[in-house]
C-alpha cells in the first residue's frame, strides 16, 4: 500500500485528519525513546499519521531507535512522515531520501526552493519507485515564513508578479507531489493554494494550537490534514487531548 492509500485508509478508519508532530526533546522528557513510544501507543487511535523531525532523529539515531519508533507507528496502521525539508543538490537529496525510506518512513517533506532539475527530481523519482510520498513545503507556519514563501516574485511565463507560494503550489501539480505543506497560521494562504490545487493534491497544515493556527480554520480554508504537536504531547493527558481535537472536527463547517 502506497503513502496516499495508507494515510487515506488511516483517516477513514480512525475518523481523523490529525497528524501528530512528535517533536519532544530529551531535555523535556527524560528517556526520549520510551516517552516517544508511549505517546505513539496512546494517541495513535486518534491520528492518521505521525510526523517526525530532527528532534528525534539526531539524538536517537535514524536506523536504530527511530526505526523502532516507525515500526511502532506502523503497528497502529498509520504512516510515518519525515520532516526532512530536503533542500540540497539532486545527488545529496536522493541520498537523504533513500536513507529515510530505508529506515521505514512512508513520506518525506522537501523544499521546492531548490527546483526540479538536479534538485528534487531524483527524490520524486525514487519515491514513486518505492510507492512513498513527497510533500512540498509551500508555506511554513512561523511568522517569518512570509519573508520567503510569501514574497512577491516574477512569473517567467506570464511576466506577472505573484506570491512565491502560488508558484510553488503550481510546481506541486507539475512535479506530481503527494501533498503540500501550508501553515494553519495563514488560513488565507491555504485558501489560495486550495484554489490552485483543488482536490488534486492534499494540503497538510502545521501550526495548529500553540503556534496560533486554528484547526477549524485550516480545514474550512481547504486543508485536508492538520498537523498538531505541542497541544497534544505537552498535555497532561495526550490521548484525551487528541480525542478532544478529533471530536471538535465534527463541529467544523
């Protein structure tokens, strides 16, 4: 089963579009591996995927404890996404993606700023051959994201000035990406990206909760999946918080 089918199946089965951003650190949580696995086991019934960032890969080791975490995620029938933000030349990008896929990740996040030829083409080709996913970073969730992803650029095809994120959304269509990332903190941007993509490519929206993004606002603007981190894993009862978030989705719209 490929990434698209896996996340859609998990969304239907768990009745949830919530992706957990598992960004816990050793400083906050002591035994990082045990704590992360405990979180995965407790909240997975309320998720459609888990996203892992460098907070876990660097201290735990990719092919050691992180691979074990991925196995735990898969035992719950949900996919694992690596927030790699791949952003280098093609040869290096392909190596990075290959390592993450070999560790068990079902999808990687990549930065379209590096372009396609000798940039992300090898990643997209590799992912397709392995039935894995590539999500393009169209607009991040932090305040400074607007300086890069929101800047005005010249469209070489039309000679018109457009927002960078709009150009990236069109690249996602051209390159055959499996999803795009657009911060929930910019709902108007989600709506503009959705106007370009429609239902062809799903929008994943991080920044819900602590960063100020609204779960309902992101979904209403066109996001298909919402990425939530601290609002779940910093809670006194992560499973209850995840379940409450899932329940709140029924009131959206």
